[in-house]
C-alpha cells in the first residue's frame, strides 16, 4: 500500500523543524511526514519533545526553524483554529469530552446543527443524534442511547467519540496525543483499531506514544525523538519490533548503565 | 453499553489488506427498546425533586386540608414564585459551573434603586425599572468579568459583591431617606400599570400572584434554552469541562459572563416585583435569600461542580421551599422550624446528587 501513497504529496510534513524557549532547545532539526491513509508513529520518552511537536502541528506554538507544509504548501499556523480549518485535528488525551454531557451533545459541542429561523432557531436534535449514531457505527461502536452520558463510556470509547467527531468535521490529519497511555491492555487494543479504521478511511494519522508495542502494529512510519532531536526514521518493514523497543528504551544507554552498575557493585568502596 | 464488532471476515472494499481492521458491521440494534423507562427517568436531574414535592404536598395536606385547596395553593405558589424566578437563573449559572452569592442582596438593591429613583428623584416608574435593570446587568457583567479575568473562584468574587451591595444598600438608603427603607412607590407616575404587570394578582377569589405566571414563563424559557439552543449546549459544556469546551471552539468566557449578567438581571427583576407589590423596600431586603436560591437549584438536581441540572428542577426546588414555609404555618407550628427543614432537605439533595453524579461520570451502567 505504501508504494502508491509515497508518490503523492504528504498531507502534512515538517522539514528540519526547530523550536527554542529562551536558551532551551525544545526541538531541533526534526523531519516527519504523514500521507493519506498512513499512520506515522512519533515515539519518545518523557522530555523527548513530543508535546512541543504536537503543539507546533496543532497551531499552539509557532516553529522557529524549518518548514511546515500542508498539502505541500508552506504554512505558519497562528492559532489552533487555523490548524483546524486546514483539516488538522488534535485529540488530546484528557481534554476531549465532557463526562456529564450526553454523547450527542458532546459530539456536536461548539458546532451544533440548527434548524428554524429567528427565535425558533433551535438545535436539530434528531439530526444530531442520528448523525452521531451513524458516525460511531462506522467506527464499530453501537450506541444504544444517544442521551447516555459520555462518562459512562469506557476510556477507549471516549477516545473514539473524539476521533469520530474530528473525522466528521472534516479532519484530514488526525493527531492523537498519547491516546493509549491511560488505558488498560484491552482498551488500548480498542483504540488501536480505531486508529487503523481512520487510516482505512483515508486519513493521515500522527500517533504520539511512548509505547513501541502500541505503535508497531498500526504504524506505516516510525519516528523516534530523544531530547528534542530525531533519533531515526523508518518505514514499515525497515525496522523490527525488537529494534524499535530497544531504541525506545534507550538500548545503548541501558547497556552503559548496566555496565556502570556492575562496576559499582564490584568496587563498593568507590561509593564510600 | 456499546458493542464492538468482532467480525473478522475479509474487508469488502478496503483499499489495503494491511493491519486495518475490517469495517465494522454492528448488529442491528435490537436492544434499543430495552432501555428501561426507569433508567431514563433516573437520568433526569429533577426526578428527585418531583418525588419530594409530591411527598411534601401530601404531608402538609394531612396536617391541614386547606393546603391543597385553591386558596392554599395560591399562598404557597406566591412564596415559591419569588424564590423560583431567581432560582432558575441561579441554576443556569450553576450548570455553567459558577456561583453567585450576591444574587439575594441584588433583589434588595434593585428594589431600593427603583424606589429611590421613583420617589426621591421623581422618575416615571417605567424609566426607573429600565435603569435599575441596566444597573443590575452591569453588576452581573463585573462579577463575570472579574471571575474570568482573575480565575478566582466565583464564590469569593461574588461574596465580595454581596458585602459591597449590602453596604451600599444600607448606606445609600440611610443617607437619602434617613430611614432603613424606601417607601411610597405607589405615588410615583406609572405605578399602577407597572404593578399590574409585575406585582398584581389574578383569578379573583383565590388571588394567585402574577409572579406565578412570570415564574412559569421564565422556567419554560430557560428549559427551552438549555434543551434546544446552541447556547444551552454551551452552558452544559463550560460547566462540565471548560477546557474541553474551549478546545472545540465554545466561547467559554462569553458564556459564563452572560450567565452572570442573566442572574443579576433576573434577580433585579424579582426585586422590582417585590418592591412594586409592597410599594416599599427594606434596606436589608434579600440578604440571605441567595442560599434559598442555591438550595432550590441543588434540590432540583444541579450539581455543585457544574455541568448537570435543570431549570424545571430548580423550580420544583423552589416549590418545595414555598410549600414548607406555608405548610409549617398552616400546620400551626412555629415558623422557625422552616430553617431546620431547609437544612435537612439540602443535605438529602446533595447526597442524592452526589450518588447520581458518580453513576453518570464513572460507573459503567
């Protein structure tokens, strides 16, 4: 599948992007791309620069170096709203839905469909409920009752509501911020399936995670960040799961650490 | 809950045979009808208040059968209406995640301002009403703006407003009238027509208060706004999770400031109604009433942390308070007992709400 995708212009691409906060380099020379029907996994441990990276892509921060290209056209986002208008939707892990509100009210919050004019202008509840049920059905979720509060859904299903909403409102690129980090094994699997479904429907997905086991099964491209820099970039098939895991957990660093600990244990007087 | 498709057949029109799961094929929803009417009812915020209202009404009826006769009903709906009108606005504000402790004293401020403009300044009463409503809405704007700008809890900001208004009410009234009240509104130009609309009564022998009609109209309007307008959806959103609402493009600050303005406006309207009817206002009018409004809203199912509640519920809460105040009189008991009643019913309501909220937020039904 990748062969056809690669020849096209990526939906979203960054080239040699960098961001500084005062004299701190948060991100330096990072290049990542995602095409239609592709999942690009951005992996990194805490402090690797993942959140700065998301914030540049979603329009919260402006980049200081490099290029940001949407459909091959260089862009600077001045606000999250602008990124959204260009079809780039970010689903934040915790800040996606309102637990006490019903599913359909959540789905259309901020973009409610209306009918009627003047004082009789009102939310088209029937349309909203039917659309929400249909959109979630496309993701394999069968909503029995549109009035059910989102808080009664599982964590994975809540992510799905946020993803389905972003897709319905015209997202071409979906940025998922650690969608599985707060979830159990089973629920993570559920979310990964939604990621795969979004790809099947032709979206570009940037999947941010620190878990290589979650990234490997769904990813078409893999990028590892460490301390604000690109450690490496691979396409599916160019890297094995074990290598990805090893790179992520800082294989070389771990070896050095093991070596060091060994020495310390052999010479206890050194620490005294 | 939802049902995940576990079908694993080949994807019919999928462009890739890759790791993508096959398009889901949810089974036709045969369980739709099985959602119990009971479960649906329990999800309504006002169901507890409705049951409580029936129980309270029947209880006082056993004490004095006059309680459920038209003359009795006109008595307690009168009391309930002037609690219920502001309680509906306070409920909207609470659903939006904020408090207004200056709501009670605002009814007094409005009555005093109206009285001073009409009697001391000699203004036509209609013009005085207009200016009073504008002034109150401005105070509401300041409340909301301060809360949003400072990000302090509205509890503290409006507590300050409460004391400022209380001080102004006493100070200004004493300075102008040399008394602790403003009276003689009925001598002002336009009083009769204004009183007919805001303070009078209807249904001759039983004398229902016109404020009861206002109460019903305002409850209906608020219910419509909450259930069927975009702003209503935003009110639930900003109260439930302001950050999530902001992320999807809801103008959080405007919604909340608008709610503060609405609350002050409606409270002032209530103060005007009371002032017209009595043709006078005491300088201490309304102090402490804010708690009755909040109790009515909470008894009606509003959650203290916002995002959940209803206007009908707040009105039912006000109805219960009105019935209790009059019922205790009708039963021939000392009226001081009404505070005990308020305390108990508030405690029960908070416990029930807490249980419901936990179910809605966390439990898997």
